């Protein structure tokens, strides 16, 4: 079974292709990345994601019929249930982007989006250092700051899907600093 992974960050976006092995491990087969385009031209980033996804499949002699699903990780806030990027402070202009519908229409496979820290927590819990634990916290320190929470062997999203969103600080020479605070649980 093959899976496409997309990670949209404040500075770079990566597209990956992995294969689930019989022993339930995952093998990374290919990874390509490019600078994320912010502002009102975010569709250029989405188009580049589509282009690189198709490029990887062609390179490995696969088609979309070989792909079981596409998983997208992106810093929040998100509406994961409805597949929408709401308005992340590190992605200027990415307001109410219906990304899941966008890629389902193009790829014709199941697509889901998850907060990047949650996606990392799940991956680390399933395949990495968190294997065998019932409780863990995964922290992200990139363009933003986030946390993914595993409690009682399950990803904890909280009442509004924002659990683990510990805040965001961005320092930029041409823009003011700001801090976004949300409740942890």
C-alpha cells in the first residue's frame, strides 16, 4: 500500500511517497520540497504540490490508482473535520482554504488534513520513539510552536480540535511580532 504525504510549513512544503510494509513499518520512497508561497497566491503552492506528487508517481512508475490515501500536515488553526486550513499565522493569506476538497477533486483518492504537531505525534507513536507508550507529547519547533498529544493510546484533539496549540510567535523584519494564545485543553 502506498501513501502520499504533504507537509505545508511556513517556509517550505514537502511531498513524500511512502510504502506500508507487511510488518506495518513504513518505507520512505521519495521526498521533494520547495519554498511555500504565502499571501493571496497560495494556489501556486497547491499547484506545485500537485505537480510534484505527479512527478514522484511517474518517477516510480505508479499511478493514482496505486495510492491508498493522501495525508496533509499543516500548522493550525485548522478544521480537520471539514478539511479546511483556517488562517495559520505563519501562512499569510491562507484563510479558509478547502484543501481536502481541492486535492480529492484532483487525485480521486481519500485525503485528510491534520495539524502538523498531531501528525508528527501520531507518526512517532506508531513508527518512532513513542512506540509502545500510552501517553506522550510531541513538540514542534519550526516557524511555529505546537504540540501533539497522545493520551490513553489515542490522539487527543480536545473539544475544538485545538488541543496542543500552545501558541505562536513570529519575528519578521518587515512585520510586527505577535503572540497567539489558545487553550491547551
